[in-house]
């Protein structure tokens, strides 16, 4: 038995660590601290972008693991490695357990798994290779945070990560080359042979990378198409009870006798549906309900309600109204809705396609709710697919989408719309033969005002036509042109009161449209849309009121539209047979035609970035810059158009275009070469004299076909050069290399005059040999 215990099994595990292959450990404390900082930033960035705090526990554990790993870097740590492996298996099992409930968007689950693995990994990082894994993990976490981020709160973290990554890469590269650790500022005075981080170089590189990144970001083409069809959606929502889609859940409505915020409200705080005077809710738009009362006064307090990522700027439509009540609107067929269920294994819901003729474009939009909203689902016009977490949704007769639950904070869903192009010529030629269905629901007007409104509308159109006839211009002869002109007329001849409470309330028997046109000469923004809708109906043009959100404020750095509750408003939709519904906005200071799809949007971010910057500049400066850049851009576009037009002018044009293109390319190549040479001369002048001579020598030998490899030392390069150059040339190369090494690492003063003479003589000899 004693012989057994004397067998050297235990000694194998307790062998001298100096004989272990783990002697190649990383001793640089600076590199370890910077790597730890990158990992911590990656963890913090994930929590900031996801607006969570589930990973804060990982910060102190990562610090403890890094400290423990440094002090035990020369030990085998077999038991610890077994524990780490077991912990990783447990983390993997927990991840698969969570994966069942998050099949659609696994980014957060994967990020959490990666953080757990990194914390375990931090207890075993003896070598530089292990630290390299940690750097990669920090970079991956930052990338995950970038895909999750919807605000500029991520930007400082990104800049800080870059600032730390630059010196980390320098230290990692020096470690790979086996160079001595960098000395501190205090140590450098005690030694002649020292090396410190060049902070000026790091700062310049940091600014260059940030500037170049912003420039590329601004001009990078945004092609209108999602390359992947797996769209962002929140986790599945469980719906209790049956959903009919007939009720609207609006947090801003408190019903009489109901405390659950459900039912048909009037749009005001504590008001009923009869159009009685009242005040609007401070937080929720009054128009998101089956009945709205426009006899309300006041304004909302601005707050962000959602963020939208869309391939095209648009109007985020919520619901439409078909019946005018005299003081507001209602959805007359609120009970007539269609419920659509999705399959249990997919979030995709297909909607009934609209039967329209004409060119359309698919637009994908992803919505993230920031503040609670009603159970009305915003979307661009003509949605054909929706990826929604609830198992069922409803569609009303005005093409509005309804959810079984209110849209709560954090909800994310995606809509795909087939948006028609707005062709003014085709819409102007549209038929005026409307179906009985359209006439029944979209030509309704209270009989008390129909004649008076019709007379006023026709008077406006007749006056316009008379002016056009006198000027030999085209008259208004189509519903599209009439709708366009009436919307413009309301913008120019009626106004919005400056005081939100200054507009008097309507009397019990007073009509909103009648008071707007003949008494008040204006009203609130939504009143303009109501008046236009009724005016169009009075002359036989089908129209309806539609409520929703404007595109909001575009953030060029996140690519998201930031939508506030104050961006909600109503406008008019007009029906054109075969082409569908198209919106007109008569509200002053709004575009007459709301933003929608455009023929090309590849560089739309550059345009939106300029609009964002111009918003911070004074108007005179913005106007001047618009004129300057507009002129320059027009010249460039004309020159490019003229150049490409040459190729359509026969053989002579093609030949001329090829010659011109060759000449431009030649001069561009010359200019590029001169610019590089100027930059190189400027760089050499800034170097110390010895460094300048050495760099000139390296550039000259590189042109001769024997450049220096980055891993070679100057003396190694000199020895290799002696095998490929003439003895006189290799002698000069060796002399300059020896002087450079003595100056750079030994602190000796070189004979600059003699070295310059030898270098100039070598170049003259090389020119003579040619």
C-alpha cells in the first residue's frame, strides 16, 4: 500500500509550473485591464440598447474573474476548468429552455447566453489567445446592442468602445510580436530604452475613424428591400376570452359607468358622444376611437409613443371614419369587423389584398411602442401582411387593424404594405362612375347643411375656372384636381387659432363645417380635414376622414422615425375607382400630399441627414447652403446626364464618351498620385530626421521590389537585403539600419550629415544605372 502512495501520480498534477507549457502566459496588466473594459462595455451596451438590467450581475463577477485569472495564470486550475465546463452546460440548458418562448427573436436570449459564457470564461484567461476570445465576445455583444438600439443612448458607448479598442489592439499586436511591455511615463525617465503609447497618434486615428464612419454612413445606399424575411416581433401574447374586434381600448377614455377604458368614447375627458363641449386628454389623441367629438378644446403634452423603422417615409394610418355627425365622426359599421387568426407556429398573418390597378411598391415597417396606445394598430396604407404577437387581430370596413389588447410599452410588430404609386395623370383620368356601396357610405352629409356647403364649394371651383379660362389655362375637370385645389384653398384662406383655447365652442344646434366656412373662418387642424371631406362629398366625390400619425422626426443615426402623441392628426382620403384611396392634407404648414413612396430612395438618408442638420441652423444660413449645394448638385447631375447621353448618339457619341471617360480617368489617376506624393512628403517632414531617412530608404527599396515585412526587425531586413542588392547598395542599407536601431533603441546620436550624403549618392547611382 505504501508503494502505491509513493507512485508519482500525484506528482504529475503537482509538477513544477515552470516546466508546464502554460509558461507562455500574458503578463501585461494594461492589456488585461483594457480587455476587461471592452467586455464590460459590451455587457453595458446590451442592457442600454435593450432597456433592461438583467446583466448587471455580470459586471462585478467579470472583474473578480479577471483578477483571479491574473494571479492564477501560471497554474493549471484543473478543478476550476471542470467547474467552468459544468457552468457552461447549465447556461446552455437554460438558454434552450428560454428559447421555446422566444422563437421569433432570439437576439436577447443569445446575448444573455454569451454574457454568461464570458463571465465563466473570465476565470480562465492565462494566455493572450484567451484574452483575444474575450475581445471578440465584447465586439459581438456590441453588435447585438447595435441591432437592438433605437436611441442615441448607444452612441456614447460605441465611441467609448472604439476609444478603448485602439490601445487594446496596439498592446495585443506588441504582445504577438514579443516586444517588451510599454513603460509608464514615470518609468521612461529612468531608462533610455523605453516605449510608450503615442496618445496623439491614437487620438488622430480615433477622430479619423469616426469621421470616415459618419461620412460612409451618410452616403451609404439604402436599398429598399429587407434581405431577410424574419421580422422583429415581441414575444407571444396570450389573449383571455373571445375577441370580437368591436371594442376599442383607449387608455385616454373613461366611460360613464365603466372603469375599464373600453367602449365608444367621445374623445374627451369625461365627455359623452353627443358633441358636448369639453377638453382633450393630455396624453392620448382624441381621434383614436369609434366616435370622435371635435367640439373639444386644448392640446396634448408631447411625449414619444413609438419608434418606426420603415423603408419609406409615410403616414402611419390608424383608422378611418365614414359617418359625419355634425360635430365629429363615427365608424358607422363598427360592429362589422373580420377577425383573422394566425397559425400557432408563426407570427405571420395574411390580410385580404385590395383590388386596385396601378403600380405598387412593397414597404416594410417595424413599430416599437414606447408608451401605451389603444388597441388600434398603426400601419401604412394597404397592409397585406402583419407579424404580430397576438394570436388574432381584426380588420374593420375602413381598413383599420385592431388588436385584442392595447399596445403596451415595449411591444414590437412588423407590417408589410403594398402601397400604390400616386400617378397624377392616371388619377386625373379615373372614372366618376361610383358603385352603390361607395355612394351609400362615403357621400353622406347632414341634410341641414348639404345645400349651403355645395353652393360654397361650387362657388370656389367656378371662380377658379373663370380665372383659368381668362388666362387660357386648363380648368378643373376631374375629381383629383378638384380635391387638390380645394385642399390648397383651405390652406391659404383659413387659419388655425394661435391660442388652443381661443376657439369658441359650438352651440348645441351648430354644425362644425358650417361654422368653419361661414363664421369662424378657420379652426383646429383636424377641422380642416373634416371640412375638406364634407366639401368633396357635397359635389359627389366620395371621401372619408382618416386618423393616424405623421412620419415623425427622423433620426439619421438610428434610422428610426421618432413618433410623438402630438404627431397624431386627421386628413382626408378620396376614392378613385380602380386605383383606391389617396390622401389629401388641407392643414396649414403640412405638405399638401402626405409623404409616401418615391421612385428612388437609395440615398434618402443623406437627404434626411441634411434636413436634420438644417433644422439646427438659422434660416438665412440654411437658405444660403441650400442654394450653394443645390447649384453644385445641379451642375454635377447635368454633367453626368450629358455624359451618359453621349452613348445614345450613335457611334460618334459612343467614341466621344469613351475618349472623354479615358481622359477623366487619366487625370484622376494623375491627381491621385500627386495627392499621395504630397501626403507622403508632408508625413516625412514631420518625422525626426533619422526616422525620415530610414522611411525614405524603406520606400525606395519597396519600389525596387523588396519591401520590409512588418514582422522583420531593421537588422533582419538589412541582412536579407544583402542577398538581393548590389554590395554598394546593401552596404548603405545596412549602415542606415544600424544607425536607426542605435538611435531608436540605444539613444545614440546618428551622423545625419554623413547618412544623407550616402543616401543621396545611392539614389544618384541608381538613376545613372538606369
